[in-house]
């Protein structure tokens, strides 16, 4: 088991990554300060792992000592990005109130990024803030969304527009649960892994290029390595800039484009990682048009995404004008000015508003045409 610390002073917390951690009730209890525990999961994950986690906690309770007298309940949410709403937050809070959970109670998020974001936001809101633990069950959640304390839900007009910064007490990433994911979910999660290589860790990107097959085959050693490296990268950024006033914004590489895709298509049509993958390629394309990176860099990124079975073109029902309008509804916009995360090279990202609007439209147009013939493109 690997242990990584997110350094935030008295709010620092551990990230544990290893195999069969769900059955280790002591690992959970070491980081829970309450007798009242509410586990939040969804209709896909709960049948697979909820009983394991509850039995692990109850087993510790039977042993007595600090675990004696635990009150453990659960809330099961519907699965999917389209359910990442205030209604879901209300369901969690209603369950807490029904069971008369106090302000020292603890939520446990057992699921992917959607469950983690909703649970974290409910924890931030309930009685002005209670503890929560992240137990991420997807690649994307283990390498990215479970770490850093960004919580929230979507609005019809924009993704993650309702939320709060609220750090977990701990993150417990069990590599064994990744075996139950679909190939599509694994690929989507690996998009966020590629992001870390592109924005701040060139050596990591080089390693990823050489080990794509091992990752797609879910080799335990390769998965353990990417989870550790991704979490270390994110932990370092979060420790330096917890509330995204500067450096942390680079973690949004590809997200302004990607969130526009998700909003435009309707939440749940594409997986989050699929939209971010294309968003990263689009951001790289604009970086190239600005003269900051070479065509070779673009091709390396594109080939990586192709090998991971991730999209490299906009869907037919999104056009450049739609995309540009949707990008305007972005959390990184300041006083109406859009800021983008772009590349100066592999491993070097910048946050800037210094881009030519015409070049941005050329990028959007290019990715709406990549699937048509040269004759059609010139017509």
C-alpha cells in the first residue's frame, strides 16, 4: 500500500492506494471521528461493494474499542452524470436528517467521480460542514476527482457551477475494484492521467506512451504506478494553491472545451474523461496555432488518445458556434474574459487570456471537420 499526504496544514489528509483496501475497516476508522457514518453509493457500485465496506466497519465494531457503538446507514443514488444535481444532494441531506445525524457525523463516498462530487458537496452543506471520506471506484476518481476537495453538482447551463471547496478526511483507492469497470470507463479515466503528463510531468507522459497496453490490460503494477504518480502530482498542486487562485488552474487543462462538450450534448452522453480527452487535443491545437508547440507534439497527443480509444473529433450535433457560446459559461472566466489552459510544451502548461479569437474559432472549426473528406472540407 502506498500513502501520499496532501499537505494542507491542520487539514492535511492521506491518500491510500493498494489492493483489497475496502475490506480494511481499520483504515476507514483511523480517519473517521464519528460514531454516525452514512455511506453514499449508486445503483451500480452498491451491489458490488457496499456490503464489503459495511461488513468491514461492523467487524471492527464487534471488536469493541473505538469502533463500539457505530451507527452505519446508506443512501443509494441513481447512476450517471445526468443525476449530478441538487436533487441528489437533497436526498443525502434528507437521509441524514431522517436518521438524526449530527454535525460530527461522517459521509463516505463509495463510487466514481459523480458520487464523490455529490457526497463532498452534501458534506460541505450539511450543518455548515461535516467530515467525509472518499472511496473512489473508477480510474478517473482514483487519479483525479477524489483528491483536492472540489465538490459540486451541475446546472443545466453549465457543468459544476454549484459547489464548494471541502477537503476529505482521507482518500482510499482500492485498485482491485477497477477489474469490474468497462473498457470504456477505463479509457475515459486514463484521459485524466494523460493530463498530468501534459501539464507538468514530461517524464510521466513519456512513460505513458510506452505503457499504454499494460494500462488497457489493467496490469496491477502499471495501474498502481499511475495512481501514485497522478495523486502525487495533484497533491503537490493542491498543497500550493488549494482554492485555485493561481497554479491549480492548470489542472483544468482541456476542461473548458470538455465541459462545453458535456453541456452541449447533455450530461451523460459522453463520459467525462472522453470529453476531457478531446478538450485536451483542442487546447493543444490552439497552442500550436499560437506558435507555442510543434506539429509533432500535437501528433503525439493525438496518437496517445487514439491508442486509448478516446475521441478526437466533435460529435455531429455540436458546431463551432455552439461550442464557443458554451465555453463562455466557464468558471475560469473573469469579468467576462475567458481564460484557457494551453501548452508551451509537454509538461508545461499556462493559464492565459492571450489568444486570438479567430484562432480559437479555427480550432473549433477544425475539430468539427476532421471526419469529412478534403473535398468537403474545402467546399
